[in-house]
C-alpha cells in the first residue's frame, strides 16, 4: 500500500526542507497526526520520533527513525509498530516561476502490513487515498504560511 502526493509552493527549498524535516511539524500539516515528539537526536540521520496518529477512528503509535537527510533534496524515515512498517520519503525540487523561487515536494509513504493486518490491507485503499488527499491539502496550506 502506498500514498504519493506532490505539492508546489512559492517558498524557497531551504525553508520548506527545514520545516518538513522537523517531523514534529506533522501536527500542523498532517490531519491524521495527533502528536509527534522527538525522542532522540538532533533532527538528522539517526533521530527518533514517536508519532501518534488517528486512522479510521483509532489511535496508533509508530516509532520513526530518520534514515536519510540530504538538505534541500531528500528526507526519509522508517516507522514501525506491531502491525505496520512505514517508509516515508520526501523529495524536494527547486522551481522558478515568473522569477519567483518555489519548491515542489513529493511525499511518498509506503506501508508494509504485518500478520493479520496484511489480509485486510487491500480493503483500506479508499481510507489511504482520503488520508493522502487530506495530508496534501494540509501540507500545501502549512507551507504557504511559512515566512
């Protein structure tokens, strides 16, 4: 199961990367996130986050590890709990429109379900599409407000 969305905003790539690579900001742009806290590290590779999200009316926690951080280009994390492994990757591309610098962010989340959850995963496709649509809108709004 995967979700991928792209957002283009009129914000410099370094500002967009700084905001999105601080995974605690998911509470501002990801409607499914209830709370995210950094539990170890300074934000780069090896940093750990604990994310609490609401999905289909239930709260779930994932422990995330930053696996890649290339400023202005790519940021990746791996999250896991008892039922799922999530691989979240954000890529950043500098844009120029009418002389104004902008950024296109592509956010991809791949989910690998474990155990019994693997059997019901195909039935969750509509819920994951909705989740992706809401996260895209939330990301666009949050990034547009950066100053």
